[in-house]
C-alpha cells in the first residue's frame, strides 16, 4: 500500500504512511523500480535521542488540489512537515522539510536521509559515493544515476555522510546496512563503496522554542553524470521555494478545467484526488499503469506495474469525460504502436511498450485460439470512438481511427461465431470462454465505431460494424440469458458440448452499462438485483463473483469487495434512475469514499470484515470507475 504517489511521466515516486520514499521509477512510470520497493529511511536525532520516522505519529495527504505531497511527523513537542513535489519537466524530486519546535526550550535536531537504491531493479554492481563537485551523494550503475542532496536554509550542505554494504534476507528486504550507522547520531564519513550498497547523510539545525527552521532535500535521476551535473543546478533553497509555488500554481490551473460538480464535499474531494492520482500513474509517452505500488511483489513475485489495455481504456474514458483529452490521445498513440497486424491487443504490456509477463498459454485445443482477453481490444476501440463522440476533434482522432479503431473492429467482426465473440479469457484473467463482459464490450465498440465511421464518410465500414453489432446484441439477449437474467459465460465442457456458467458475477450488469439492453428492462433489473443480493458484502461493497478466492479475506463470504464492482452497481442505479435508485447509488459511492486513505488513495479491494485495504493501493482502475460514476450523476 502506498499513501502518496507523485510523478511527471518520467520520474515517479511513491511513499508509505510515514513519508518514506518506497518506489522510484525512472525513466518510465511503473518500470525500473530503482529501489526495488525498499524504504528510503528517514531518521532524527532530537537532543541526543535517535528516532526513525516510523517511531513518529504520522499523517499524509496532498496539498490542496495539487500533486504536492504533505507528511506530518510528530515526535513529542517537535513536528516535521514535509512537502514533496516533482518538477514538471525534469526528473527531479524536491522535498521541503519544516522543523517546528512547539516546546519551551531550544532543541538540537539532526535529520538523516537514507538511500537504499537497487539500480536497474537489482542491487548488484552499484556504486555509491560522495561527490564533492555537486556536494551530493550519487548512486550509479551503467546509464542510471541517482543524486541526492540535503541543505540548510542558507544553502549549507549536509555535514555528515557514510557509504557501505547492505545485506538482505530471503524476502529481499534490507536488514542491515549503512543506515544503522545513524543510530548513535554520528556517521563514519566513508566516501565510496561498490556492490550491494546503501548510503546515508545528515545535517544539524538548532530550533528555538516556538519557532521553525527549514531544510531542503533533492533527489534527481539521470542517464549520465553530465545529466546529474545539469540537474544539480536546481539544488538551492530559493529554487525549491520557487518550484513549490510554480508546481502548486500549475496543478491549480490544471484541475480548474474539470467539470463543476454539485455533490457532497467529500465526493468532490475524492474526485479531485482521483484526477491527480491517475496523472501520477500515467507515463509521458501514453501508458496508463495499473499501479505503481510495488509492495505486492513480495508476496506474488510480480507486480501491477503494467499496462492492461482494459484498465487503461476505462481510465482514458474517465479522463475524456472529465475534460482531459490529452491523456486519452497519448494512450491511443501508445496503442497504435502495439496493435498486431490482425488487429488485436495482447493481455498486458510494459510501460515501454514491450510485451509483459503473462500466464495465458499460447497453445490450446480450440479453433482460432489466441492468448488474449478480447474485451481489451474492444474497450480500446470503444474508448477511441467515445473520445471522438465527446470531443469531435476529428483532426486529432483520424490517425487513431485508421491505425487502431478500424483494424481492431475488423478483428472484432472477424473473431465471431454464431453471432457471439469466439472464446477468449475473461476480464478477471481466470477463465476461458464466451463472457458476458466481453460480448457487451464488443457490441459497444462496434456500435460506436459505426457512428464514428458514418461521420468520417466511411459508409461501408459503418454498415459492417452496425450490422455486426445488432447481430451480437440479439445473440447476447437470446443466448446468454437464463432464468430471466444474464449468465457469466458459455464454455466448452469435456465432451465439447456447450456449458452454461450461471455463477453470479458482477459483470452481469455490463449489458445494461454498455447499452446492450435498456436498464429498465426486466433482464437488466433481475441481473442487477441478483448481483446486489448475492455479492453485497457484510459491511458493504460488491464482490467480483461468487466464490472469488483471489486474496480472499474470509472463507465465509463470496469474496472481497472491490471498488470497480461497487461502482458498476452504482452506475447501474444511476442510469436506471427510478424510485430510490439515486439513494442506492449515493450509498455505494459513500462506501467507497469512506474507504479511501486520508490522501484519497483507493485500493483495489478490501477485507469484507475489517475494511482493511487489500492488494495494491492505488489502483488506477478504482479511481477511473469512481470518476466515471460521479460523471454519470452529473450527466443524468
């Protein structure tokens, strides 16, 4: 779990609840974690007694509506207020530290900043050194350089430092290293070490009673020593204060473009936070990363540091509807470099566009098998069509119409059988078959592509998409329904006969959300009522499906409640818009708002009994579905 995330599309930094830097991604958001998820410790020596930041009472949040992190640490009568921001154009993080002495007597405070880098995401072959030219601590390996510096208000640099070896346990957590040298409030002044290394430096200030002093910390990334030299010119207190003012002004102007919402204050606050958090998960070259929270790696041996086209397409749509089309346009450009010659997208990608890890086999005993989740291709095409229908920016969309939407929809048309999509993997990445979510998204992609093609003058393609969409809509209603509601999927049994999966899944709502059926129709209402009855968790929220075992919090419940699925049910109540539906929707939204961290970070899912966040936090898709739900309220 991460409490704060900052990023400019090149440098991305995450923090724990104590304000300690946990992840440093460079030069791509979500790729190459230069810390491997290990904490960059903060220490304090107050009047001769040593404390780690984890010993303090802490609170983290964003400053106003800006991508500026604020951490408050309290040690008895001394408070430390950190304000962190990343330069809008350069890979430089600045941290302004205000030390407040609320006591009746002067205190002597020494601040220690620790660095446990693992450049190129591995700890071997690094060098750490004190560089007298820049007055910085530099860690480097190959074409990765990280420079850090700490100065007082008058510009004096840190006066103690140490570099040494570190060691890890079986879970790859640093258990010993140079950071232990800080415990006696003095450092050894060793200037260089190579191998698996860490470093620490410190500076001392005297703080008079009822007064405050400031320190300034910088962390810069580069691919060469020359790059570090260039960025180090920013390492001055005056530049830090100017940078904070400019960063705050930038985000104030940026967020003022959002649509005006007449909703409760806590809803609006989380809406603003969600916009900022999505931007922190977005790479400058277009990738929208699922999550930069690296903590899950220690348990699952993989991360969410990938681009799933499905998650990203829903997020792009949320940002389009919020008034930020540049995010989606860059994502579409990213997809134009990924789409295959046949017109489909693979399961997931690394932020640099390379193919990511996968568990879908590349061979299976079925005709025309592909290791894909077809809804990802469909949703990307749908997001492009939706973008144009919202913004009507034909000059911006025409390249993506030709290079992504048309080939993707031709694939969707071709990859069908008996009026439904051919089998592929589901959005939960667990089952093979013909899924209600996939079929509904394919329908929506073809329907909206037909409208866009018509406006482009591409009449034959428009008719092709429209005809196939209507055929699919009819097939969904007639072949993917049972007992008056939708089913989760159709699949082949052992004897190749077609089987019906009647498991109650939150995706039974998708046909209504994607416009396959009227939300007022009996089949839509019964599907939603079944989801509500079977998947509502004891303390609120909606589970993914009956018997969900992924990170399951309690065996007596259907599964853990997810933000995404909870927002889907809220969206259904909003578009049905009858009786007490608005109240139900508001209750579901309130459930999500109450589970956000103080900073606004939303996890993927929660424990059904304790409400503790589970899996990654933030999850970009969680924030996207929250935005899309709030936007529906504003539209209806």
